């Protein structure tokens, strides 16, 4: 009886484990399906298309790596990649510094702090299209608020054509992106700041560390994971920048503000060279993976190496 009872118990436990595993699989199934439909399948399809001369209409012709060879000889692609790199190098430190300052300012329990957190984060929930249109109106050289107040305070004599000049369009759009996305960086860094135990700061005070020394030798090292996450997200978002430049400059003047994603969009959906556009997409994906790996290794602590 005992042996039979143990066998029944084992069977019941096995069935329960199977049900338990099945319930876990059902929970993650929607996420898996979304990844398969919206990432894995499009990636595989793009990878296959990159080896073809794939027009909108007509016969698809297999050309091997010809698209990739043409890409490395494409000056326009490298010009757009260089502009995207400049934009990334400009926007990433700006977002991090502003986000860090905001996170430090609201990392307390003072009355009204929750309101400021909401205010700083509010631009993040506004869509990129709406933000771009709003700032495009404010940057307008005829009726824009920015030129109006600059002239009102005698800072400029004549209206600035912000979006019509290569020297002003990039800083102007970068300023808009910092306004919009700094709140997102702030939330990531704030979560890291609040995870640091106060006992660590008390120990540093006991050892005679000043506020600045606590920030340098306590806060920043313990904030490394959050810093790494915020920088990776910022770099990926900057490299994939598209809507703001499409709406605010449309790549002008003279294609000086065309990002690499904008160039891929024009190649694929304006000139209908889907195979060549797919090859550029694969190269961009490889660049993003390499950048992410490099950042993670750079921000990894010596103990993890």
C-alpha cells in the first residue's frame, strides 16, 4: 500500500509540474508570438531580400552579395551614417547629463517632489510626431515663439531660419529631443539611485567623505547598471532617429540632415529598391549590436571581466 501510494503521489506531482510548466508557457506565448511576427520573421525576410534585386513589380533576381558590395561604395549611405553618428554623439551625453541632474533633484521625499517627477516625465508620453510638429511651429522664422522672444530680449536682430540651415537644424532638433526624452533617462537613473542603500552613505560619512566624494565614489559606481541601460537605450534611439528629421527638415537642406534610417526609408519606399534597402537594414542591425556589446563591456565592473 505504501509503494502504491508513493507511486500515485509521484504521478500526481508529475502532472502538477506539467500543468505548472504549461501555465508558464501560456503566459509567455503572447510575447513569443509578437516577437516572431514583428521581429524574427521580418528579420529573416529582410535578410533573404538583401541577396536579391527585389523591385516593387517584376521579377526578383538573385544577385548574391552585390547589394552589400554596392553599399560599401555608396557615398550617400556613408554620409547619412556619419550624420547619424554626429547626432548620436551630441544627443547621448546631453540626455544623460540632463537626466542625471533631474534624477538627483527629485531623489528626495520633500513635499511636491511627485509633481515635479510628473512634470519632467510628461514630454515622454507625447508622441514624436506631435512633439516634432509643435517644435517646428515654435522654430518657425515668421511666427515662431522662439524667434519672437529672442528678438524681444534683443538677443538677435533678425529671425533665424532654424530648419533651413545645416548649422542650426541639428542643434535645434537635438534640443527638442533632450526636452522630450530626458524624463525617460531620469526615470531609469532615479530607479538606480533609490536602490542604493542609505547605509552605504552613512558609512561614507563616518569615514569623512564629502558630498562630492560620496557622489564620485559611492553613487556613480553603484549606478553603473542604470547608467549602462540609459546609454544603450539612448544610443539605439539616436541611431534609429527618423520621425523628427522627416517632419522638421525632411532631410534638408541638401540632404545634410538625412539620417541612415531616413535614407533606408527613401531607398525602400520612395525608390522601391527593397533588396538594397534590406542590405542597409542588416548592416545597421550589425552596427547596433556591436555598439551595444561595446557599451556593456565598457561599463562592466572589473570583477565581472
